[in-house]
């Protein structure tokens, strides 16, 4: 098992979707996962934020972030 730290520093839908997706994949494979939101990435800590905006590949932050929250992945802000 490996440990992963995912850092999101942008208020960008594409970047956030990939960050959350990769964190979920690592967590699903039983790795230790932590996330850290810095700079403009802290905007994703807003629990009222709309997570449904689709990326060019058709997925959205809402496809991954609720799973990470439910799995209690630590997230520093």
C-alpha cells in the first residue's frame, strides 16, 4: 500500500475533477489518501458549491468528491 497526497491549487472545474478522480481511484485501491486545498483550490471546500458542471470528458467533481467525503479522506485547507 502506498500513500498519496493530492494538492489542488486552482478554482478550475477540470483540475478539480481530475484531482478528485485520482484520489478516489487511489482510495478504492486501498491506498492511504490525503488531499490539500491551497490558493484558489480552497474554493472547493464550500459545501454549497455546485459540483455538477461537466468536463470535456463528461464527468464532474460531483462524480468523485462525495465518495471521498463519505470515505473520510482527510482534507487540509
